[in-house]
């Protein structure tokens, strides 16, 4: 008796799922940078980073995580030195 171990996972997440996850990234960073950056600035940064990364990505599975990290780095760099940030969740 042979066991078939072939998994049928998609090569890339669906565009709908990626949009949903990136929306959650926007919400998370908006809370983290509340009082430091406007929600619109956070949204624009996340979308800009996602667009940049997507253009050069060979694999999009980790796009949301990489987007969150880079967007947070940029927002932190733009934040005033004295501004307190919420702890990363």
C-alpha cells in the first residue's frame, strides 16, 4: 500500500487573501504608530512598500511579512526621535 503525500497547496496566495492580510498590516502599523504618523501616511507607506516588493518578488508568499517589516522601518525612520511608539505586537 502506497501513501500519496502530494500536497496541493497553491504556489502563491490568492490576490484576495493578500489584500486582506495587507489591510491587517495597515491596521497593525496604524495602531503601533498612532500619534506619530497618520493612518493615511501608514496606509501609503504600506502600499508603496508592497508595490516595490511585488515588482521584484519571485515568490509572493512572504510579501505581507516583508512589507510589514520594511514599512515599520520606514515609519520609524521618519518618526521624531522623542515620539514614543507602541510595543510591537
